[in-house]
C-alpha cells in the first residue's frame, strides 16, 4: 500500500484533499489535517481508514493548484488551524555529517582540536541510535518560532531588515499532534525548507539561536507513514528563471547520527512539549545547502526542495525587506 499524500488548501474556506495524481480529491467536512488526525486518534482508527470514509467525489486538477493558477491556494502541509501559538516549530541540527562539516568550516579556529559542533556530531554517531527501550544522547535542538512562521509552497520566505542573509536548508520535517491525554503522535513527514541566516551564524556559533528565528516552509504534501530509513532528493536554486545551482541530498536514519526514536524522545521528554492539543513541526537536519558552496541568494531567487517519496517539490522564493531597520520601542505602563 502506497503512503497517503495529503494537502491542505483554501479558497476562502479551509479543506483537506488526498493526492490522486493528476487530481486532488477533497475530503468531506475536514478543514485541517490536525482535525483529521485528532479524530482518528479519538476514534482509534487509522488515518487511511478515516480518509477513505471522508473521501468525496470532488476532484480538483492538481497542476493548476500547484502552479498557483487556481482559485484554490495551498497551505502549509500541517499546522494548528485555529491558533498559531498552539504550534511549536523547532528542529535538530548536526544530525548529518555534511551539516557538521559545514559548521566545522564556519567556526574552526585553526587548531587541530575539533569544534564543539563536530564533537556533538560524533556523540550522535556513538550514542544517537539506542536500542529499543534505551535512551541515547541528546542532540542539538533549536527553536524556529510558532505557527505564524510557517509558509506554504509558492509563498515567499522573507529575509528581514536585520538579517545578514537568507538561505535555504533542505530538510525533512515531521508533523506531530499531542492528544488530549498529553501523548504525542507522529502524523507524517513532509519536505521542508528550514531557511536560516547562515552569515549571522558564521560570525559566532552562539548566534545560532537568533539565526534560526526566521520563516520556514513545509509541503506541499504531508505523507503519512513513509519509510524513513533512507531518502534521496535534490535541492536547487534558480536565478532569473534559470537553473543556477543544485545538489543531491540524503536523509533518513541510514544517513543520520541519530535515529528518529531518539530525536523524538529528546523533543517530547519536556512537559512543555506535551501540552494537550499542541501541534509540532520539527525539522530533522540538513545534508547540503547552497551556502556551503558559497552561493549568495538574492531577491526573487527560487529555492526548490525535492525528496523521493514525499510528493511534489517544495518551491519558495526569497524576498528581502528593502526598508532600513528601525528601532523597536517598548511602551512602559505607568
């Protein structure tokens, strides 16, 4: 059985659709994957069975939606449909050798001693894939923002005035829902562009936290229960409508220093990450990105992330704020 591929979309009203190429088939009375997943949990049935129950006969040409030529508009592949503050967006770094090597080049001091980034990657290799029932070493973790930072396929990713840079990070993102009892459930996986400020991070690795506080994109599709052992894909940059740079990318547990079970434990061990009815988007690390090849993205450049088995490519373009940075003032209550 092929994994389910779902999209969220709107024409003024939110809907969920099943991908049946070359069409999208709308689900009846379903406004979000979040609501669909919650219903499946509460009814103790599989998402596949619930999707089958909810399938309508309404078909929409997928190409028109994907190419933004339809009245229907794609939404992020997963979110909290009613409260952006109910969705935590985060990620794990140093899960792939290439990301550790890029950090090594950014922050190497010239001595033979490995950087803290490389040490953390090595810790993951040694203790990041524990046996069933055991707890491995914790990975690096970073905060991206709440659900308001999520963007959909085709939307711009903005580099704010205070940014030093804006660059793609092609990743796999995992979507989770915490049920009413506080138990987390993995809903599915989707293509992600984690989009970070690498120039800011390169100045000093302690700037990693603010360099991650940027928008990010997920989708266009959420794939339910795909195999995460090994994924192959491609990341590319277009300038002026023409191909400029591309690279092969790999992810999945066969290519990572941590297994997914260990990453999930160290994310959800915190009680604040198990608040009932909370949604989570968690990025699982990068294998390659253009900044590592000294590519500088400019306004309107298109970033594309494609993973075999995770649906159609995710495409977004860079939008740089042109105004100068203004002092943010805070009022004082008297």
